[in-house]
């Protein structure tokens, strides 16, 4: 009997190791495809007739290849776990709401302070031009971000979670892969007009610093909801509001204002996005504690398994459970 039990445990451990090794292999393949996708797109543009700046077939390949690589890897591995395709609206309305207003709020705060300090010129802002442009941009931004988010949050993030990376390694890995995916975008695809104030390589370096900070927010929203759709929503709002506001020339920062108050690349905005992400992480950790309290009938921060054998603390007295109930 003991021999049979040990054999089963050994077989289970071997199967688990095989599954983890398979996941590691798939993640390595995925990251390799992601980092190569932009350069494959650049080669495609070189092989074809003259392509329009900023809207070439090579850019299209760069955009969709990570998504289709994730689909191919899932099909080959017969893996349908943790795709994030279900919207999971129930119980997650507040997280969807946060996804909708996060970039709007940070944009309002940074531009408000910049205006008060004379660090931004908003005289060129015209509502008649800006809001119709937003309406036109929403559809394209939504489609673009379905491809992006189902690659980063629908595949890479859950796979790294399966590999049991700690939170900080998870944020760093997803963030840097996401950032470096933009290498060909900044170094090749974008026309020179976008780089009059800063070299192309500098834009890529800034992206590698900023995107991991943003990633905390996206990863935590995904983990809280179990869905990619709030990430799609948040990314689309970023594209069609602050990015359009700045890149479209509707507002103009001074040199120092751009460093500090730009709502997409500024130091203050980046700190605020990181802060939002860390608050979301705190909320997720608190919910996990509350779940443990409900399951075990005790608070894991206040009681040990030893005392649990002799005492049965009332779960309703747990501060984590109370806080979570109040939030819901």
C-alpha cells in the first residue's frame, strides 16, 4: 500500500515536471516570436514595393504575429486554460470602471498641474476636432488592442503565473517583452517626423522604463477579473485619449513639462500608474486572504494550523473578510 502511494506521488511529480517544462518551452518560443516579429515585418516591407509610412504590411505583421503565435502554441499543446476570453462582468464592475477611468484620471491630474505651472500650452485644443477624432479612433484602437492584450495578458501572463514567477519577476518579464516588442516600431516603422526632439533609440529606452510600470496595473486587473477584456478597454482608452491628445498636437508641453507632466511618458504619470497597479495588487492579496479565511474558517495572519485544531475562530471576525465584503 505504501509502495503504491509513493509510486503514485512519483508519477504525479514527473507529470508536473513535464507540464512545467512544456510551458517553459512554449514561453521561450513565444518570446522569441514576439522579439522577432517587428524585424520580420521590416524585412517584409523591404521585399515589397514602397509601403506607406506608419501603416505598412510589415507593421500589420508585427502587430498580429504575437497573437497568432499564442493561438498556435495553445492549439499545438491542446491548451485552453486561462485564456481570459470570458468577460466575467459579475462581481467585476468596479474593476471595469477603474479600467475605463484610470488613464482619464491621470491625464486630468497631470495636465491640470502642468497648466497651473505654465508647463503646457492648451490653446491649440479644439473640441470640434478632438472628440470626432476619438470616435473615429475607438474602433481601430479596439481591434489593435484585442491582438495585443490577448498576447500579453491572454497568453504570456498566465503562462508565467503557471511557472510560479513571483509578482516582481512577472511584472518585469511581461513589461520588458511588451516594451522590446516595440523595438522595430521605434527604430524602423515610425517616420522621422516623430523623432525631431529625441533620437529613436531614446524613445525605445524610455519605453523599456515606462512599460514595466504600466504592466503592474494591467497584470493586476487581469488577475482580479480573470479576463483580458478590461485590459483591452484600458489600453484602448490610453490610445484614444492621452496618446491622441499629445501625439495629435492638441496640447504642447514645455521641455521640462514634457519630462514631468506628459500623461503618457512623464515621470508623474508613470508614478501614478505604478501606484494604481500596486494598490490593485494590495486588493488582490487582501481578497486572497479573505478567500482563505472563508475556506478554512480562520484568519491565516492571526491563527496557526495548530490552534485551528482546538479553536474554531469565526470567519466573520476576520478583518480581511470584513474589508472585502465592504468593498463588494
